[in-house]
């Protein structure tokens, strides 16, 4: 009871000892006034009637316009000074704080400062256990001038949430900014986040004596200098979308924690693919082992020699890949945290007691399933096939277009099927262009794709490639639907004298182009995105619009192929004579050829539709690395095969070339006979035409010239062949 009364009495004395000076109040701790607090715009200058032993002074929303040397001369034992929330404070003379030997914190947060106080010298930590912290956040500072913050030794320098767009190269010269204790590790922290700064001079951080923690998040940075990060242990570059490339990882030899905007920035800290990395690591390991071996005793060397016979090299330098194995009983063998923590270690030449070990690095965000740390192609097999399939698709479909052009260059009419085949060849040609674009990008960035990933995936190149592949696939799908519809229509109604008209084909194909362009354009306008993966496919399904787009796209293709299947099953039933008129042999051959063509496309698209819909509904059954095999072995194989299916395998090209050779031979023979006997010209010409036409099973009696006969034969030949 007496104890509780004693506590109550002390609390009462504490409040009774509070003094009032306008809008200020001070609170007594022990035998002197320690903390004074002033608030309100009636406070226009720092009060001078506080106790000389004052330790902490806080000014909030006051109308003080400036701070000079004379304002704080009385309070030499001050440890913390805060002036926050003032719209009047525009200038601070930093020399006013040089007299404070025990100063730990200066807080000028949320004021109207337009320039950084010239804080040079004086703020040293050689005689202090706790080091000072300076906060200048939420002001109107735009520029950090030359040596404005030089020769400082601080816990924290906070310049966040300003309007800084320029920092002089020697602004922090010879400064040691911020040592604090956090999780039993020492850091030096400098905050420049939430500023519109675009770049730093090359020596901005290099001229600093020490910097261990740097926060540049929420800035407009486009590049970082390569020097000055030797002592940095923690770096934060979150929400900095314009920063797409980092300096070489050897610019961060002591880095332990890295927080980036993009997952690709973590890749260099997990794997080393560049030859310069391999060379430096090997040299470092060799020097380390040589130094250790020279200090070993004879017995130790004998043990090392014996061990080396039974150990296996840890680091494997293979083409385009690097492998890091886990050290037994290491921190990595324990359960991993959500962030990526990797202990990378190397052994050369594989001595168990001679390890070249790197620091443990915790890097976020982690490379995910959509963006693994690998090249565009990923593996050598994909890299080879992407060139073969891409170039084969381009040349094959270009040849088909060229063939169709020459066979109809003198004709004003083309058949409906030929018109659809032209559009199908254009669609497949675009698929080849897409694959070659990926192949070229892979060749340019092989081994160090993570350095170029963001420029590629967020740039125009990936958008163009993605547009080509979606446009190609959708135009191909709709065109194949129209081909099957045209065959079904002609098969079903030709007995009654009806044929699919070219005018209707033009209208339907125009609709097909519109559908393909719409699907290919939507990801460019952020309905989905081509930037989600290195292969520029719109496979992202995080948001509702992305899921709707992906489901709609794949469902549309699935329904299209079901319709194609229905048409060809119905055609089969008709030609098999089940209650329908028999088709001619030529009609059946055409239906069979196109059925094989469409079935091949369907078989190639089925895995894409299946895995894509599973991903859209949240069941990811395949990774991007595995999808790349589908990309070159399944997805475009129909585009490369189509020219062979409807041209080379049917003998179309061979027969057309044979026709050309035969006609040329007849013309040459006719010319020679003209030179020998002009009187027999007419008869020879007629016989030559008859022989050519007879070879293709036609009656020449209605043709009066060899040129007209050739044009007619070519047109009929094309219609019957396709």
C-alpha cells in the first residue's frame, strides 16, 4: 500500500514540475528538465528560458523561419532536436549544431526547406558510442549541391520524399553515412527514395568513405554508377520501373540483402553465366587455394592429395550454364524462407577443406515460373530447333505464296479454296517471323539475358513478336474453320448446284482478319501483356481481365477446332454413302487432303489449349522452361508443315514445274521449226498444244493459242490440286 502511494506521489510531482511557456511544456526526469515540447504557430522563435541541461527539444507546426547559431547556444547538452511540420522553415544553418557533443538526432521532417543545410565537418563519430541521425524528408529540396553533405559521419541521412532531381558528384565526399544496429548487423543507411532523380554522377558514391545501406526506391532512376558500392550490404531499389540494368555484380562484393523491382535483377546473384564471371571466380579460388596450400604442413598436404582423388568438382562450367551445389550442414540446407537465400560456394580443384565461399545473399523478388533465370531459348535443343522451324516456316510459306502468285498473275479470278490457302500461308508466314525474332534475340543475349530481359520484354520488340504470334495463330484458326466450312458446303450442296461463292469468302476472311487483329492488339493495351515472359506470349493470369482474355482466347480456339472436327466427320459420313449422294473421286481426294491438314493443326494446338486453360484456372501444370519445348516442337510445327501438306506431298509443285518445262520445250521446238520451214508453223503449233493438253488429260479443240491453253491448264490444275 505504501509502495503504490509512493508511485502516485512521484507521478503527481512529475506533472506538477511541468512548466509552461506559451505553447511549450517541459517534463522533468530526475533532477533536471529533460524534454521540452512546443507546438503551434504562435511559437516564432526557439525559447531561451528552458533549463540548460535540456536533452530533447521538439517543435511542431511552429512559425519559425530559420535557425541560426545563436538560437541554440544555451542548450549544449542537447541530444535530440526536432522541428517538424512547419510551412515557414526555409533555411537552417547547420553550424548551429556543431557545439553539441552528444547530439544523436536532427529531425527537419515535413518542412518547407528548399536546400540541404551545408553540413560539413563537425558531425564525427570518433568520440561517440551512438551516432547522429539527420532526417530531411518531406521537404521541397530539389538539388544537393557540391560538398553540401561532405565529411559527415551519421547513423541515417534521410532525404526521402523530396523533389531531388540532381545530386552533385561530390555532394557526399568523404562522408560515412549511417551506422545502425539491426538484427545484429551494422549498416550504414542513406535514404534517397521517393525522389524524381533520374541518374547519379559516376563518382557520387565512390567519393564516400563508407556506405552500407542505400535506399533508392520509388525514384525515376534509369542507371546506377558502377563505383561506390564496395561497402554496401543492403540496397533497396523497389518500385523503380525505369531502372532496367544494374552494374556488374562485382560492384557489390559485400552485398547481403537486395530488394529490387524486377525478378531478373536477382539472377546475376544466383547464377554466373558470363565468361568474365567464371574467370574471376576461378582466379579467386586458385589464389585462395594456393595461399592455403603454402601454409599447410606436409601431413595436411598428403591428406589433401588423398582427398582430391575421391572428391568431385563442385562448380561445373558447361556451355551456357552454371551449377551451384549446396554445402552440407549449411544454412541453405535448412528450410528456405519465402525470400531467395542462396549460399554459393566453389571448389577448385575440389578439396573438401579448401572452399571459396561467397556471402549469403537474400534477394527479392524471386525469379518465378514465368521468369526463370535462363536465356530466351533456355536450352541448346530449343535454340537449334527455333532456327530450323522458324526459317523453314518462312521459306516454305513464302514459296507457296510465290507459287500461287505466278499461277494467277495473268488471271483475274482465283478459286475460293485458293483464296483461303493464300490467307493460311500468310498466317503461317507470320509465325515464322515470330520464331526468327525470338531466335535473333536469343543469339544477341545468350549467356547474359538477365541484363537485357527488361529492355526486351517491356520494349517494342517483344510487343511486335507477341502480336505476330497471336495474329498468326488466330488468323490460321479462323481460316481453317472457313476452309472446312467451304468443303462441307460444297460437299453437301454441290449435288444441287450450289457452290461457296468468292464474295462470301472475302467477307468471311475479312472477319477473320478483324478477329486476329483484335486478339493480338488487346495485350498491347494492358488487357493482358506480352511482357510477362521472355517468349512474349500473353500467359499472365493474375488479374481478372488477364484471366478473361486468356480463357476467351483459348476457348475460342477450342470451339473452332471442335467445329472443324464436326465438319470433317460430317464430310466423311457424306462421302461414305450413308444416306447422301456419292462424291466424285477428285472431291474425295481434296477433302482427304484438307482433313489431314486441319487435323495436323488440331493435334498441334491441343496441348497449347489444354495447358493454357489449366494455367488460366490456377492449375499450372507446365513451367515456362517446359513451355519453350512446346513453342518449337508443337506450337509452330503445323505452320512449317502446311506448305508440305498441301503442296509438296500432293505433287502440286512437281506437276506445275513439269508443265513449265514441257511448255518451254514445245515453244523452243516450235521456234526451231519456224526457222526451218515457215509454212508448217500452224500445224506444228497445233500439234504441240495437243500433246501438252493430252499430257494433262484435256481436249484442246476449244483452244486457239498455246498461251491461252497454258493459262487455262494452270488455273484448272491449281483448283483441282488444292
